[in-house]
C-alpha cells in the first residue's frame, strides 16, 4: 500500500533530519504540473533543503526497486522530484482502489428477511476494517446510514422509516446498526423457538 509506505518513509526521514516531513508534504501537494525545481525548494525556507534533496535521493535508491527505482534513477540527485514522480505513479493506483472499494461497499442487496441483517452488518464491518487497513483512510461516516438502509428487507422498510422519523430515535450508524442487529437476532431466536415448540 503506497500510503502506508509513504507515511513510514516520511517518519523515518524526519527522525533523521527534522524538516523532511514538511518538505515531502509540500511535494505531495504539487501534483502533475509542477516539478520540484530550485524555486520550489527555496520557497520552503528550509536551510538544509538542498543537501537534504541529495541525501533523500540516495535514500530512495536504497529503499526502492523495480519500476520505482527506475523512476528515481530518471532524475539523478533530485530526491524530492523523484518522490513526486513516485507518488504520481503509485498513489493513483491507491486512489483507484479506494474508489472501487467504496463503490462496491455502497451497493448493498436488501436482505430477504430481518434475520439476515446481523450477518450483512457484520460483513460490512469487516469490509470497513479492510478498507481502513488497505487505504489508511476512514470510510466517510455520512455514507454509512444510506448503506445500512439498503440492507433492510423490503418488508421492513416502512416500519424502519417510521422509526427513523421519530425525533427520539438516535440517527447514527452505531445506534441504528445496533438496533437492527438486536431486531434480527431476536427474530431469529423467536423463529428457532417457534420451530422447537411445534416439534
């Protein structure tokens, strides 16, 4: 994962020489069209910037391989420009994964009945954990409620919407998911108990 790797590189470099994190954060903001030239480096007002640029290049030579190493070697001595180019090449892949994963998570199939909801929420929670670990990003809280609503069986939609309009009902993902899990588990227990009584 590029973001995790980049975060660790920044931490290591900054521990060696304070100022690296600031410089690399500034490089990350440049994007496609602005190269890291003398004017950009001077604008950081970092006394060690020129020497740090050369040393960072040497560091990248040691910690990269394959395509990333080729990118570094394409700009000899320019560690900060190499960092910008590596970010453009590999961070875009991370962004694509983030968008694809978010799109998949936002498309939920309604459960056939309320007893299936707890398992659907459990799977969604696992997906949230994987998303957070793979992207080093928190899934937007504001999107969780609409996703939760998609899981609700069609036969329960009206009842849920009625409860949702009640001002006394907390309208957070945590509270509503807990409520749905409780309803699903209770309904499943009653179904199992009903089957046992009939036997």
